[in-house]
């Protein structure tokens, strides 16, 4: 809601807190939050931090491919 109302930094801060408090019991759901944080910080131009959040999402729920 904060992001929709123009408070991008406030939204990112709230999502950071949610990502750091996510439960490891449901890794797919837990990976969604850092990927959302990554998208928000990417959109605000913070590319290095975005990469760190995307990498956390991938460590939480690795993407596997099958041939």
C-alpha cells in the first residue's frame, strides 16, 4: 500500500523487515518476499542491493530446470 501511495522507501523498508522475518518452513513463500524487495529496489535504481535480494530468494528457493 505504501508503494501505491508513493512512499517507495517506506514500502521497501517494510518489505525488508518482512523478508528478514520470513519462516523457513515454506521456502517458496519465503522466497517471494526477497524477490519482491529486489524488484522494488531495482525499480528505485538500487541495482546492487536488488541483486543481493534476488540471490537471497534463489538461495531460499532454488530454481531447478529439467532437460
